[in-house]
């Protein structure tokens, strides 16, 4: 995966708060319409269409991401406070359970990040969402420059990159940005900032701007494209920029104004067969398998907190045996967010051969913004590639790992098969709905899973789904028809 190289964004503490603005900043202010016009603007509403991309969910590491087509974008921003509301209607242009248009609504009001469900119910998001939303708030030239005009902002010329003048703008100790200016027009061409990602660590979040057009007395971009760690995550064609001169109400909905929910990790254990446990209790599950001399954990999902709790539960269930292996079903970020935690605990990672280079890169990445378990206790990874088949066997247990060929979900998927127990462990190919809950419109990956089981001649009675629950294989066979 291509990663942008970012010059340091932090501004030395020795720089005094009161400073003369660089001439380049004043050039940008004039190019956009002048300071008085910028200060007179109190709100900005953007309307348009475009594309969203599903970050961390590609068919394999480093390839273009799955695309959503955005038929409607509306983003309203309060230029006098840190408030915005983002609304899109988008339709998946890739294979997924639901191809109906989705309405996505979320926002930020100071330190309150929130989302609005399709039924209109609003809920406050966990506090860890806020830093990313704050970055998104300022990733527009009008928003950032207007904020930078306020007293106390630190602005510093930072040379040139890729033919653009670069300014460093520090609005507060936690809000630092690079503003790139076109050398001919002096209009902003990019905004960059550093963001934390569970899998990739310290990464560059960048938005590019082009095709400026007049909106009243201001010049505003009509094309915007955002990347994260070099991967395009959003592209918009703006059909209408509306600049307001009166305040607009973008306060968080009342239902979202309570305390931020505390992140919780709950790990339950259910023995599915002697020496085989289903470690559930959240949205992403794992399976623990006992061998004569060691333990194997299938899946280290989501993030450090979940994976470390799962590892602790595994060791609690069999404290006398070492936990040796962690099987990674596929590279998607929600299923691999705990790989670094597993490495920090000394586990050998078993993954499809197409993921090995990706995980070696993941293991050596910098995590300075939020030091994780591996950053706090560095350790070299041991990663073992799984091709079409790999077998682990002793006198008490056999586990066979198989590549799922032709999966429309990911090309790096593997499943675990326990022949004695006639049990399959799989992720995402079939996510059983909760009992008495309405099923999704379709199960687009189930057919491929059934075909894989039949091609390999596996005798499967039960399937431990890493989302949902344990189900009979007959249920998946019916879903795949």
C-alpha cells in the first residue's frame, strides 16, 4: 500500500503565539476572496455527488477499495464553532448483503460526535471518534483559513513540496495541519494532518481541492478528494456551495447529548466440543482450540482491547498450556485489528500468503499518536503463510486451514476445519442473523462457502461463525441457494 510521507506537523513550542502571519497565508486569503469576506461567512453548506470507498475492506491488501456511489451529499458546517453535520445517500457498487441505497448521517458538536440511524434516532458516539471528526471539520480551505485568522493561531511557512507552497497551521495543541497552496493561483490545493489508525498507526489524512468557482465574493473548490494512508476514501463533485452570513443550528440532537458511551469489552466462553471454545460476547468472535502441547486461537479481531481480552480468556481456560498460534481469517481491518496485539503477546500469526507482506508492514509501523501494545513492548513478528492448505495435527487434535478460492468478499480468506468435530470456523462468508431477527436481503458469500466445502470434500455439521452464532451447515447451504 502506498503511504504518503508527511513532513512534521508539530510546531516547536518555542514559537511565540503572537507572530506575524507569513505572506503566503495572506496571499491565500486574498485568492479566496479577502479577509473581510472570509470573516463575514458564518456557515458553509456543500451539496453534490461522488463516491465513498470502504477503507480497510479491499479484495486484497493494497488494491483499490470497494466503492459506494453517492447520489446525494449535503454537508453543513458552522464556521464560528466546531460543528458540522454530514449526510450522504450512497449505494454499494460491490458485492454485499444489501444493495439498497443507504442514508448515512453523522455530525460533531464540540466534543460530541454522534450518528443518526435510518429511523431518525440519534446516539452519541464513543469519545475516540471525536479526533477524526475534528480533523474532517477543518479539512476544507474556507473552514481552516477562517479558523486560522483567529488570534492565537500559529502559522509557519514550511517550504515547498510537489510544486506547492506549504504552510503549517496550528489552531490548538491538538489541531495541527499542513495547508498546501498552488504556486500560481495561491489557492489551497491540499490539507494534510496526522491521524491514528488501529492497523496502520500514524497515517496521513489528506484532502485535495480543485476547480475553484465563485460563490458570492468567495472562491471555493468544486472538486474534493480525500485519502487515508494513500488510499482514496472519498471523492466529491460539488454542485452547490452555499455560504451563510447568519448562524445556523447545528447543535447535536438532544438524544446524543448524554455522556459518551464507555468502550466495553466482554468475552464469554462456550465449550463447543472437548477442547474447543467459542469466545463471543461482542460483534466479533474467536475460537480457541486445544492441542496436546499448546493452544491455537482463531481470529484476533477489532483492536488491542478486544484481542488482549480474548487472549487473557484463552489463557484462563487452559493456564497450563502456551498459546502459540493466532489464525487470521482475512486481512480486512475489523478482523485484523488485533494482529499487533497478538504479536506483542508472542503469538505466531497464521494467515494467507497474500497477507504476509501486509502484516510485516503492519508490525513495523509507528504508533506514536496512540502507542499500542506492540509499540509499548516491541517484538519481531513470526508470520507463517497459508497457501491452499495447511494442517496442524497431534494425537489429540487436527485443524486444517484452507484457502477459500474465488470469494467475492476477499481473495485472502481462509477457513479452519476440525474434522473430528466436523466443525468449520469462518468469518463473513455467512453471518447468521440473531434468532427471530429479520435476515438481510441476501447472503452473497454463502454460495462460495458451500462450493468450497463441497470441492474440498469436508464433512461439516456445524459452523462457528465469527459474527453471529454457531449454526448447522444446512442453514448455510439453504442461504447459498
